[in-house]
C-alpha cells in the first residue's frame, strides 16, 4: 500500500531519545502502512524532510515548542512550557500526590505542619534551571529576594522562585546532581552553608 498521508515526529536532541521516536515510527508503519513517518530534528531546518512531507496531508507532533524546524503544511500539535506552579496545580487536580509548594513572595508564610523543617527553593518556570540553582534549606530561612538582587545568570532574575517541602527519597536520590546539591546547599537559620549529611545527622 502506498502512503497517502504523513506523520512528522519532531525530535529535540537533549530532551528526548530519538530511539523512542524510531520505535513509534515502526509501530505506526505496522498499524497504518498508508502513513509515512518522518523524524525531524528540531534544531535544524530539515529541508529535505520539509519538502517531502509537504507533498501530502501531514500531521506534525512535537513534545516541545517548534524551534528551527518549520513544516511546510499540516496540522501541528506541539507542547509548550507550563509554569511549575501551574504544573503542581494540575497534578493536584488530577489527584496526584505532590509536595506542598508556594511562590516566594514578600508576605510568604510557610506553616511547619505543611512544609516541614526542610524545604527546597528553586526557579518557578519551566526550562529555567535544568537541575541547577536548587537549594535545600531550613524552612525558616526562606526569604523573598527582589529579582534585581539575583546574579545575571540566575533564573530568579527573570521569573518567580518556588519553595517546596523537602521529600526525602532515601540514601540515594535518583539523580547525581541532587546528591551534589544536597551535600553543598543546606543553609542554617543564619544563612551559613553546611553539608546536608552533617545537618541531617544533627
């Protein structure tokens, strides 16, 4: 059966594994041989893919925003960044367990029964930190900072900062940078930095 329509899967290197897209393409081909699947790199124009796919009705799917790749024609379904506080609200609305979370404002109150004794402070908008600029600290040490007080390369200069209740996932957090952050970024109520292991042991 010859192809009558196209599906373009837009892959963004560093964010998705292209092998997953290839596996999807294989499944689509087996289930719907009248659909030709293209995998486009979101970081380049992919001119050949654009021209070939533009010859038939096309559906374009991208998990994130379209960047350099722009299709010639077709219906586009592309993801877009969602602020982290909005993500938390959606998780809660869906009945998923999430840690207590609040945007850090001038009049912020963090009740201990809700936030516990340790909290995590991090940037509040998507794609802002990539695992960096995350601080584990005592709840009572959290303070509002005006945006202009953050360094030029800090996401807090360009968007809100969030505070979340710290969830202890055990002795081996799932990511190595989480271990490094925990070991280096705990602050006491005077703002002094000490290692998480020493602080948690008392």
